[in-house]
C-alpha cells in the first residue's frame, strides 16, 4: 500500500474513540505530547496487572517482567539502528536526560574546552544542561539562527568549530521553527572539522514524525521523549559506545561496565514504562505489516517513517499556504512542507493565548500563548515570549478533515 491507511492508523489510538476526548474536538497540540497507541497501553496494563513490579527475580512473573524490559530495549535499538546497550531508558523526560549527561561532560571536560549550543533549541538541550558548563570555565559558543528564516546555517557552524570544541548540541527540528535540520550533514561537519561529538535533541519535534536510523545519521547522542512518540512518559536516549564509555559513569560504581546503565543515575527505573516502550515497536511493526512492508526492524521503521511523512506533508502544505497568505500572522520557519515538521508556530503580534482559547470554542485543541520553552528562539525572531506564539501541531494520525476544520476556524479567529 503506497498511502497511509488513516482509518487503520486511527483505530490504533483509543483516544480517538473516547467520547470525553472526542466531543467534536480536533487535537492539534501533538508537539506537546501525542496520544498513546493501543499497543503501548496493552503492554502497560499487562505489566501492572500480570507482572510483579520488581523484575529479574527467579519466579515466573518477575522473569517475564525483566524479559519485557529487555525486549523494549532490544526492539527500540533495532529500529534505531544501534546496539541494544546503546539505548538507555532514563527518567521520564529528555530534560532530565540532558541534565545527567551534562554532569558527565562537566567531569570530563577541562577549562578552556568549548561547546556549541544553539538558540533554536528547546531549553532542554541548551540552558540547564549545557550553558551552565560555563561555570566550570568551559567556553560556550552560540550557533545562532537566522532571524528572518529561523534556519541554522551550517556555514555559521563552521566558523565556531575548532579543536577546542568537544560537543555540538542542536535540535533535529526546533519545536517552534519546525525546520528539519540535516543531522547527518551537521554531524559530519562537527566530527571532521573539530573532532567534536554531537548531541541531538530528536525531541518532540522530529521523533513523532517517524523514528530515524541513528546509526546511519551518525549522531553520538540522540534523545527523545516517548510520550511524544505514542508511548509512555519515558525519556529515551541513544549514547553511542565510543562516547558513552569515555564519559564518566553516572550510575552505581558496580554498573560502570554496562553502557545502558551509565547515564541512569542510582535510582530504580520505572519498570512498567520501560516494558511498555516495546509497544512503540509493536505499533510500527503493525503499521508496516498492514501496509505490506517487509524487511528487518530498521527497514520496516524507515518505510513506516516515509509513509507517515508523506501523509503529513500532504496535509501540511495547504495549512502553510493558508497562513502564509494572511497579513495578520507571521509563520515561523519554512513555508514548504517537505522541509519541515507539521509543528506550525504563528506570531500573531499579540497575545496568542486568547486566540487558542477562541479556537477551542471552534473545536480545535491548539497550544497557545506559550513560549514552549523555546524562549531564545522566540526572542531571536523578535517575538515577545510573554505574548508567545500560537502553535498548531499534528502527526501522521491526524485526518485531513481536522486540518480543514482548523483552516476554517483560523479564518474566523484571526
Ligand atoms: C524539542 C523539544 N525538546 C525537548 C523537550 C523536552 O522534553 P521533556 O518534557 O521530555 O523534557 C521538548 C518538550 O516539549 C521539546 O519540544
């Protein structure tokens, strides 16, 4: 099947059949977190109802609990094109994962070393973790977005790279600009020009639109939050072996040899949520099977990604055309759907929250009024973060009808 079967897709998400959520409302704040697929909910329910909470003990329920956790790591790693122990399930959020990683870099780097951060990122991959390394004498260099286009120009990165730079942190896709950054090309530049490692926030803004083959794109660290990718509230992080074994261990001393434990600080993980992460792989596999896609896990995931993206791009272009034609709003990021995720932030020149509230009255659930933790990106565009932007975001399960309803509602409220 060459087109996404949207009815089949929606049938995998119980939220679409839930009267309290349905109620005539179109969900267009997916960048804040997606609905959860049935496969994940089923695994979570099974864990809580049929397994013991404490895994890896020698009795049946506990053994199965441990197996389900191991399965989640192995299946996610296979989709992401990396070794099983290069996938860590950390705390529930990406922000906490970067925070722990930064502690490792804090111990590993020397005064006079440098890192590169951007002003396009969500704060999770810039302020609390990385910019605070300046307190240790680390030089922090900012790769700045173009205030007209919102883009990060790779040529500007070249000017910041030299042999002092140990790490380059950037987003796969900003949660307000929406442009998809060429991770493979940027990573290659950082590796070659400065010998630096890269930390990519796959975050909200890219991972929900399809899992990528991290092995192929070459990122040393790739992070995302499973609650944005139809899963449980769980931070997921790929740390490639060379870097992961070089950075100081942040876990119990007796776990230092285990790559997937090294950046999970001493604390019990959320067993049920980790086990439920395998449901994301179940969903991708079911989607692939339904559309007649074969191959290994990475190939199935890549083909599923392409189907999802094609659907999203087809729905996105009319929305971009519509908002680009309005004098009263400014679209952040590219106006071509192929270059961006369907995360559409609009500068209204006035407070966005009342407009989001008005949209709710027209059956549209939108994100409004906030800076979406992208304060630096908004300021760089000359937008007052207190007024914020209106954000309209969808993923592959969104129906064309919902985008049409959005367009009609925008005509009324703008
Ligand atoms: C691009 C991006 N990165 C990181 C995050 C932070 O994720 P978490 O809430 O898991 O810390 C978000 C959250 O919205 C985001 O949009």
